C-alpha cells in the first residue's frame, strides 16, 4: 500500500506568531513531526503543506518534500483540516501520484513518535478502518462538571454528583496530533471524523494542546520530563 504523511504548516499563526517554526527546546517545532514521520518508515512520501517559503525551506532541510505550495483558499483562518488534506491528495493525483492511505500530522506535535505512527498505520490496515485517531481520557469526569449561573455554581448534571468517578463512563477527546486516513473513504466522506474510526488511546503525559504561550511552556516541561532534553 502506498502512503503519504501530510504535515500541515501554514504561515499565518495568530495566537503564537510563527508558531509552526518557533524553536521548541532549540529546534523548530515542525522538525519533530517531520522526524517522527521519516523514522516511522511507513510512508512513501513525507510532505509539508504550507503557503510560506520560510517554512518550506525548513521543511526541506529537515528531509520533507514540498512539491507545491498551499492555495490561498486553504491557507486562511477558516480552512478545515479536511480541506487541506483533500487539496494535497488532489494535487498529487494531478501529478500522477495516488495514495491508498494518508496520515495528516500537525506541525506542533512534538510528542508524536515513530512508534506511535507505525502503530496507528498498522491499526488502520488491520481493522479495515476509515481512520485512526489518537485520543486521551479526560482527567476529570465531565459528567460531574459544574456551570456558573447568576454568579453561583450549579451542577450541570446533578444526578451524577454523588457517583464515584470509577462508576462513570470514561470520556475521551482528540489529542490534536494526527489523523490516519483511508484515502478512498476520505475522498468519499470528505471529513476527518468518518464513520468507522478506530481509537488509539494515549497517556496524558504524551499529549499537550499548544494554543498559548502557557501551553508551549507546559509542553516543554513535559518533553524534558519524558526525554531529559534541556534547551539548546
């Protein structure tokens, strides 16, 4: 089976300027995703989808390909991941390259490893799934959440407040790291969250959404804890 790793790294980050190439413990954070994809050894092509020449240069230096730049339509703040992936697949098809599977990897996912990607791609094939998505369990049961109404706390679901955590169904959320996709299923359904999705459960220590500088600092602390790496 032919597979492509698609790393999505546009240049227009707003909350953290130049986020996709900002140094993470001394290296552009984009390099971590590229390195994991290359080391996984399961992709015939590891490419970066970007609209930015500087990002393209860093990506190529790290070993990824940038066969074309992203269009204006998929480089704005409102473009979805599915739209970016579809544009990449269509562009490759026009070049005469067709892939059976794809893995969309976010450029700010330094905790993704080659082993994790190999496991996910193997699950995609073994389970004959439309997709494989890494998820992590909520650390506190959402069923016991509270809301603020007129300045006072009130349980959202009062019937759950007396229940033990272990008696409540575990809830999970998307790690925001990568999505492994069966290309034929994706082209038919045109969404990331397709009908037949297999979960790949991750530990919380290996997950960190990075939207703010506080998130970034927490991610670096976690990474140092896991890998013992100090800033360069």
